[in-house]
C-alpha cells in the first residue's frame, strides 16, 4: 500500500511538473541554478530510495522501511554543514546525507544506502548490522533507534569541542584532521522526540552550559511532521516548547519553501558557528506515508489530511517554486527525476546481489576490539604510603589525569568537595577546574558528556554518585556507549572509565538508594568490561589497565567502587591496618583474579568487593573450625576470570560463591552455571543477598550476606 502511494505521488509529481508553464519573465530571488539542481537531485534520490526500500521489503529482500519522504527539505543542512561538523541525525535524513556526501566524492552514497536496505555486509557504516545513516567520511555518527538518546552525546560533543579548543588539544592528534575553528555539532530529531525526558535533559544541559558563557556550538534541528507514529503533537506545542528553551536561539523554517528554508538554516548554522552558542532550527515537514512500511496510517489519518500532506510534499513544492522562479525548467526537473530513479534502481539491483552477514562470529566481531591475552598496563611509579581504597582511587585518578592530557574527570560534587566520599579529593586543586569539574545533577548528561568527549578522542572519567542512580541514565551506557562500536563496524569507539560508588554494608546508613547491591544491569551489556576494586592496590592496578584498555583498544570499563570499603583500614582486627595497601608496581592483568594465598584449601571462596573483606575474616574462623579456605577476588566481573576460577576451584575441589549482590540476576548465577560447565566434579554452593531492597538501619543486615552465613555455608560444603 505504501509503495503504491509513493509511486502514485511520484507520478503526480511528474504530471504536475510537466503541466507547469514557463517561468515568470523576471527571475525572482532564489537559489543559484547549480545549487538548486544539486539540492533537488539529492531530494529526488532520497525519494527513490524510499520507493526502493518498500519494493525490496515487499519482495522479502529488504529489511527497513522507515522513510524520509516528506522530510527531504533537510537537504539544506547537508549542504550548509561540513563533513568536519560531527552530526547525529534523525532517521529520516536520506536527503541530508546524500547532499553531505557531495563533500566526499570518493563515496557512492546511493549505493551505500541501498546496501543498508538489504543489510549487506558490504555496507560500509555497520556492515549490515543495521540500517543507519552515518559514515566516518561524512562526519555522521550512526544513531540507534531509541528516540532522543543521541541528544546527550550531541551536547557532550559540542562541549568537548570547546574544551579541546580551550586546552589547545585540537592540533595535538596526528590521527584526526584538524577541524576548523568554527566547527559545530548538528543534531536532528522529530517533533514527538522533543517531549522525551532525554531530549529535555539535553536541552537543559545545553542551556546550563551556555548560561555560564561556555562555548557550545550545537545546532538542534527539530523536523516537525506533527506526528509521533499515530500520536499528534498538539498544534503549536512544539514551537512553544522550543521557543522557551533558555539560551537556545530559535529559528523557524518552512520545509515547503526550499529557498526560505535554505536561508533560515544558513542563519542558524552561521549563528552556531560564529557565536558558539546553541540554536534550534524548527523545520516544518510532512510525513507522506505511515511511520514505517508496516504502519497503516489510513486508520488514523483522513483522506483529506493525506491529500493536504501530498500538496505539501517538499519535492513538489521545491520543483514548483524553482520552475516558477526561472531557476530550472520543467524538463530539467523531469530529467533529474528520471536519472535519480534509474540510479537508485541500478544500485538497489546491485545491492540485492551482495553478501549478508552469515556467521555469529561475523556479527559479533565489531562489538569491541580483541584484547590480547595477558593484557595489563605497564609499570608505573609505586613509591607511596599504604592507603585506603578512597585514597587509592584518588591516587589512580591523579596518575591517569597527569599522564593523559586528553583525559577529564567529572560528575556531581567531584571537584572542590572531592566527591561525597573523598575519592576524588585533591584532584581539583592538583589538576585544575578544566580537568576536574562538577556537572549539573543529571546522570544522562554526565554519561552524554562522556560519550561526546570520547567520540572526539578524549578519555573521559565520569562519576555516577550512587549505583541506584545509574538506572536513570542506563540507556546512555547500554544503548549508546556499548553499541557505538557494534553499529559502526568497529570504526568508532568511545573509551571511558565510568566510576560508580555502590554496593551495601554502610552500617545502617542510607537505605536502599545508597546501598544498592544489584549489578545485573551491568553484566549483560555486550562489549563493556566491569570491575570492582576492593582495596587501594586493586583500584590503582585496575584503573591503570582500564585506561590502557581504553586508549589502546577503545574499551569501555565500568568500575563499581564499594562505598563501605572506601575508608576501611583494618582487615581482621581493629587497628591492624592491614586493609591499607601501597600502590602496586603495574596494572592488573585484564580478566585475571586476585588470589589470597593459603597453603592448603578445602574450600575456595569466590567473591569480590565487600565479600573479600568478609571472606578474609571468615577464613580465620573457618581455620579454627578446621576448614582451610583460599579466597579468590574476581576483580573483573565482566569478563569473569575463568582460568583462575576453574584452576583454583579444581585445586580445592569445592567452591563457595559469596556474592553480596541479590540472589537473582547477579554474578553468582553466572559462576554456578560456568563452574558446572567448566569444572565438572567441583562441588559448589552460594550465599547471596536476598531478592529484596535494602531497608534503613540495622534491618539491612537481615537481607545481606553475613560472615556467619559464609562460615556456616563453607563448613557445610566442606562436609558434603
Ligand atoms: C525511547 C523510545 N520510545 C519509543 C520508541 C518507538 N518509536 C519509534 S519512532 C517513534 C515516534 C517518533 O516521532 P518523532 O520524534 O516525531 O519522529 P517522526 O517519526 O515523526 O519523524 C516512536 C514512539 C523509540 N524508538 N524510542
């Protein structure tokens, strides 16, 4: 049905153009003929690609039918922005991208888009993993389909652009072309997306930055077709919403008027380039079809409405005004249309013959770059006093920030205060406000800033103040950071070290939200690594390796720092000071555990975080009961250190898993399953926290793992 409608529209366009008379005698102010011809050509190519998408889908060889029809006036942005302007674009951006591709003549973008429609592995953006607009040579960063999720990264990119310029780092990288001083970031989306809290958070963050007179050259573009699938934007709402954004200059453009649209877009682009402040271009569009090929919009749009939309078709409107103004002749427009149709058909036919992804390994290959076995950061200076975990974190971060001028640390309260728990103490004074700074209170913005900074070659170290508050922003990690490499065929990467204070045992303080003890949400994200340092030397070793992994392999590392261990000094007895540790000589080996040695072991205690402290104490009590144990601190929860786990479990013959996280969805499940597969014959048991939130006060102990429980379970296991 959609395909008939679009084909009919094209026929109507041809008849309409053919019927148009000669131009006015006096040529009106309009676009230059060469420019007009190119813009119209890109628009027509986009339209014929939509027809091809529907046709391929109808025959079962194409897989994507969210079209650009009715949004082709975004072509002006393809013309007015540069390949050096990082761009994150709406999924209706075929005309924009085709026009942008004129700046990269080595590409055949019609062919590339056709290849994406059939999910061919020849397709250069994601190698057939998704139909996305993008491409390194085009400066277009591929987007996921989660609406508005790209806006925080866009704010981060624009902020990082200014940051790099201020730090004098722009010229420092041999691997990237130096972007011009007036580079901007382009970010487009639909009108329904404007209402998403992620978008509103990003608009707010942009205003917050601009309010402080910091540079933020960011052009938001709202392509307003009045609909979000079947839901209508209330008339006037989108404009009112966008006009009310503080410090974001509003520009309105009518997508049915190509010339006016070009001029308004130019004004908006010039404003961002020269004033270095954010702006929004509100571009009126129409949706000529259903939301996607499968959406039958006639169930919620009247015949009259569809007829009005067809009359506002930007291609028809552009052709009519160009002919009326004497810029192009009707026969030239018809020739352009015929050529566009022929070119698209040829490339669609070619795309059909090209290979697809055929193996699981091929699909997963772009998740992250392979990390060589035994990877660890090189030695670093080790002379310092024994320290607490919090001091160790601060030491590690000081080392990282000092050694890498492209690194930056930010979050809520991390600067002068030094973090809620002092884990970033002294860094602000030592490295300055440009390298260590507070953000506004919005976890999506914090991670968005990291996403943008990393995409520009920086190494961000964002902090999430409490594990429970990661969940507000988790999509920025799961849907954005982790998919970046996957959907760009490994060409793009956003390495970072995300530090999150978390886990329980704060001795009655804080209740659930300050003692959150579930790591499930971090464990299943393909392509990211997760670590938990228990002591200062672990934190320093792990962060050295995390940074090296990021810089050398583009890896994202998330570290959950156990709050209850931050200031612990003693290991076994009050005043023994044995939890303190000096910095180690080198980094931690990637995916390797730390084993606390013992001469003999009847039971291996497999644990991490607070569990390490509890197990070391339980070990003493168990020894008195005649049960010898060895403690294995996983340190890396993703990937799990299987070689060490299996080796030590086999040596002891029994493995007790001590997981301070909830019973369901956490690491104990993976350990039990993995041991049954990899270490057959080893007897296993586990102790975990309850599937419950953490209450306030001493009642917290009722749902958490206790030392007594560990002792009891280990004795029971030793006797089985
Ligand atoms: C976070 C999220 N929720 C829901 C969806 C499903 N969805 C896809 S597109 C869309 C409507 C978007 O409308 P708009 O932003 O106006 O863009 P348009 O499609 O009209 O161009 C919805 C609800 C999604 N992709 N992401």
